[in-house]
C-alpha cells in the first residue's frame, strides 16, 4: 500500500491530475511523510524557499450571516460588536506598512454598513501608502461592487467556499448557498482579481470524499490562493459540542492541494496553529508558504473570534512582525520582501 501510494503521489506531482477516489485514499492514508516531502519539494521548485507574511485588518465583527460554526454569527448576542471607520483602518495599515508589511488583507463579517463607496475609500487610501497589495475578504457582494473595488485598486479577493458538499453547505449556512458562493468566485476571476478560496477540515458530517471534492473545486476554480484550516468549535454556536478537526488531515489537504495545483499561495492557517496545543508541528511541513498576522489593535483582535484563539498578544505591530520573522527563519526559510502576487506557471 505504501509503495502504491508513493506511485500515486508521484503521478499527481508529474501530471497535475487526480481523481476523487485517489485524493480520498491519500487523505485516509495514515502515512503522510512522503506526501509532505513531495509537497515541500514542489513548493520550493515553484515558489522558492521563502515565506510571505500578510497583515490582516479585521475591521468589523458585525455579520448578517448565522453560519453554524462561526463565533461572530449574527445570533451571538453576547459578543460585543465593533466597527472601524475608514480613517482608523488606514492608520492601522500605515503602521503595518511601516513594520514591513507589503500585503494588507481587509477582512470583516458580512457587514452592510460598509457600502461600496466606504470600501472604495479604504482601498484608495491604502494604495496611497505605496506599492501595497490589497486583499478584500468581505463576503458575498454584487458583481457591481466587485467591479468597482477592482477599478479602485483592489488586487485580490478571498472568499472561502468552506465545504464543497452541497448538503453540508446548506446545513451550516442558512443565509447562503454553495451555488451562490461559487458564482461569486467565478465573477471575481472574470474581473481579474487574484482569487482565493478554501475550506475547513473536520466539520461534523464531513468525509474524505467530500474533502477530495474541496480540493478538486479549488482546481476547477483555478485559485491563486487557498486557506485550508481545521474546524474549531466555538461555545456560542450550534456546533459547540463537537470535537475539533484533525491537524494532520488538514495538513494532508494542504499538501495535496500543493502537488495538484502547484502554484497557489497557501497560508498556514491560524486555526491549525491554535489547534496545535503542544507547538509540535512544523507549520511549513506540507507546502504552505504564507503566514497571516492580525495587525489591528488587541482590543479588536480578541473580539474577532470566529473560533477561540489564545495566541493573540498585546504587543506592537512591529514587535509582532519581528517575532514572526524570527519564527519563519528558525524553520530554515527566508521572509519574502515582495508583495507575494500570484505565480503563473
């Protein structure tokens, strides 16, 4: 079985093709060493031995949605809510740029307070800070809004599909549908965004087959980036009583995405790091080449609680950046000095 799976992995590396059954078999395989080895080799060949660090500004924890796994869901009445005005967001971005960030991610719940013009203003103000890549992650919006923001200078858009299983998606996302989510992603690609999606590993009811579908959907969408993380139950959600997803399974999905798709930027998601209570995992062992770091003030970081996160700390953006750079270097990687735009191969 081990030799057969090595041959299967090599075929995916060489031909960039795989079936659902093959991917599911590798996800179920208990021996992931060879898979991780090949994923790292592909990463270094295509993207080099460098890690991109992106700064995330979580500027609002209001959300119209009620996703069953998310701590900022609209039905969580115990959560103190906040919104940052455009000038404050730009001030935070300026501090992040001064600390060395060349890629800023603007993320929020699906908050209609930020209409098209408010988002446009924020994009333009950040673009005035220099050659900075701006990524939006503000959910499902209209084609017209996506188009306006692209014209105003937005470079990338991150919209995770979360699960490619239509039934699971409908069960856990009462205010949306998988069809609508995929349509938004296709619109973003049409408009020329560097487009990102992604999914969770460990959702109740999920199988290796559905995870294989997640990876194949990323390939079908031809994503430029993909965030693959673990499900972590939040106490204020309907899924509070379930177990967290498995880190190794998530890392296998990262590795399979790397060897199948080759070029996308793949972050080591915060959920995997949070779920690694002993700090025993090499976060780059499966082909990830991006780290995302919160840069808004601590008082807001702790309120943007999609899942419980004990890793945030109340130190400056500059100090956090330096600690992260040292961590990256301790694994034998260099910190990239460019914006980390999409790689086309």
